[in-house]
C-alpha cells in the first residue's frame, strides 16, 4: 500500500489524554499528520478544551439527538468527510460505531484499548485484568472492525500487574504506555507499506 493521506479525525467522550498524546506527538515530530477535527458525543468532555487549546476545530454530536445508530453514524461520517478526514482515531469514544461508519473508512479507523487484546475486551478492561489475576496486562491499538475490540492489531505494549495494584493504579500505569503506543500505531498506519494478512497487520513484502 502507498502511504495514506494524513488528516486525522479524533473521536472522544471524556478527558482526552490520548488525544493530547496525538497532539503532542504531532508537535514534536513523532507523528507526521494533522488533526482536522475533534468530535465528542459529550458536550462537557474535557478533551474538547484540550483540542481548543491546540487550535483544533471541535464539534459536539450528542448521540441522543439521533433516532438510531445508523443515523448517528451517518452524521459522524458527514462531519468527518466535510473536513476531508482520512483516518479516524477513537480515543476514549464511548459509543460503538456501526457497519455504516466502518464501511465509510475502510482500514482507516483505529481504536485504543487498555488491555492486551484479545484478553478483556469491552468496558472496565483494567478491572477485568485485576479480577482475572493476570500478571501482565497492557495496551492495544487496533483497526476497527464490526466485532468489538477485535480488529487487526497494530501495536501492543505490555504493563506488569503489581501485587498491590488497584484498578486506578493499574489504569494509570497502562495510560503511560497508551500515550506512547497511540502515536506510534497511527504513524505506522500512515506510513503505508502494510497489508492485512488474515488477522495480521504486517509489513508488505
Ligand atoms: C483510555 O484508557 C483508552 O484506552 C480507553 O478509554 C480511555 C480514554 O482515556 N479506550 P482518555 O480520554 O484518552 O484520557
């Protein structure tokens, strides 16, 4: 594959620390891209302030304003297309996106998840890891497919689970790795020269 174009759309619902990691990586040259828009489904999301501080356009699309997931997805796609977005980064976006959205950006939607997938998909991944008693958890950045938290893996980083960890301390330690992993994965995607081989995201020969 040739390198894909470099306009990102970032979708958030909350504090936006992973958005900030992308902003910082662009600023210091680790990520060769620009963020065309940050969209939140929550009006008060802290990440919106981070985007505004970085001079990035923002939009709020409250999912409750649309009658169905399809309608909401269509509205999101319209907003992203209006800004010529090439790659969509889900960064703590707490809505599942549907087939209509995924088909609009083939192999160009990425998500960050705070566990080593396929372990502990879904909500509260850090609590799931603690409850299961694993000794190592971590972070996964993957392409988004219709199945939740199950698309081809671009980057993973392990994080040890310590004896006295709580959900909060483990989440904080994983978050440090998230902030390194997300820009790295997006840059890898933008670099092109990769293929999807079965489930594997790997270098093209
Ligand atoms: C992160 O833990 C991310 O992995 C998960 O949601 C959280 C978002 O945090 N998908 P932030 O809003 O980026 O700070």
